[in-house]
C-alpha cells in the first residue's frame, strides 16, 4: 500500500508570521494517517522544522544544488537543507526548469545529491499547453522521467509529481481521464525501469490548481497518491480541506 502524501509548495511566499499556518495544520492533523509535507521558502525551513512535533509533518526545500559546497553564490546544498531540518526537496519544478533553465540532467544530479543527504526527492514532470495540443504529452513526460530520475531512486526516496504547466496557478485542471492517463503511464514506466515492486510503490502526486473544491474528485483517480499544492497550501484554511479529502480517500 502506498501511503498518501499531501505536499504544499509555498514558492516565494511566507514570512515568519506565516509559520502560524504550519502550527494550525499540525494541530489539526497531528494524528493523520497520511504523510504531510510543507516546503516553505528556505528562510523558514529551520524555524518550521524546529517547531514540528516529531513526525507530525515533514518540512522540505524547493530546490537544492548538485554540489555539496563551494563557490555557488545564493545556492543551497542538499546537506544544508538536511542540516536545517528538511526531510525532502522538490526538484525540477516547471518554474525552475523555465526560469532557471534547469535541464533534466541538472535535476538528476540534484536528486543524486539529495539522496546522498538522506532527503526524499519530489521530482516534477509536466507538459506545456503547446505540447499537449500537439499530442506529445506522454513523450514529454517519458523523456523527463527517463532523464531526471536517477538510477538509485527507491520507493522511499522518490516521489513523482505530475504537474501540467498549463494547470499551475491558472485554475485550469485536466479532466480526471487526462490525469489518469498520465499517472498510469508514469506508473508503467517506473515499473518497467525499477521493477514491479519498486515501481508499484513509488508515490505519484498530481499538482496544478488543486483546491478544496476539486481535491476529492482528483483523489479518486487510480495512481494518484496525493497532491502537490501551490496557492491553496499557503493558508491552513485552504490546505486543511484538501488534506481531509486525502485522508478520506485513504480510509
Ligand atoms: P498551484 O501550484 O497549486 O498554485 O497551481 C502547484 C505547483 O506549482 O506546485
């Protein structure tokens, strides 16, 4: 059985005052039967991790460098994230792929570094609208998966997030059939590459405009093991109903 995972990506949002939102979530979902992950900006990781009751919620980073240390001004290594209390890191988000020109090869190198530091990697894949319109979606996802995911990935250290770029922050969501088609494809690819057991056990998240109003439907889709949530993870009042929908799906 794959344990469900609700993950929040705060992106470049959140000052110390917003740590209250994490407090509210941990208070409400302390005994949750699903896994919870919040990825605040790097400036809040240590403070967020420090106030976590053990295991209530994991704190993660939104990116890391592939090198352990060195002359990389402004960057953060995987070991630094772990040292600050992070247990996971999002890698290859489409905003990093686009705005920071991250290639699949760079993402794979970052994932190797993250695994070496004991972090879970949430590796993002997803097609643009032009690619979907050209009926290239599965080719794109297949190529991103093949090149971004390192060979040392296991069901314990790898989570895949399918995030269609056109659905991120837009309020547009694929149909349940479209989500199911991609998630089934990712599952088949992982089983082929890592073997039936590992491939079957790696968790697959859907991301892109997940809201309290559509989460329960999305969680009915086979091979959707949770969500990576941006905008709706910023406020406990929005994220909590999404977590509850996933808890219901898990029960
Ligand atoms: P969104 O972002 O939920 O605001 O669409 C999702 C993401 O980018 O991870």
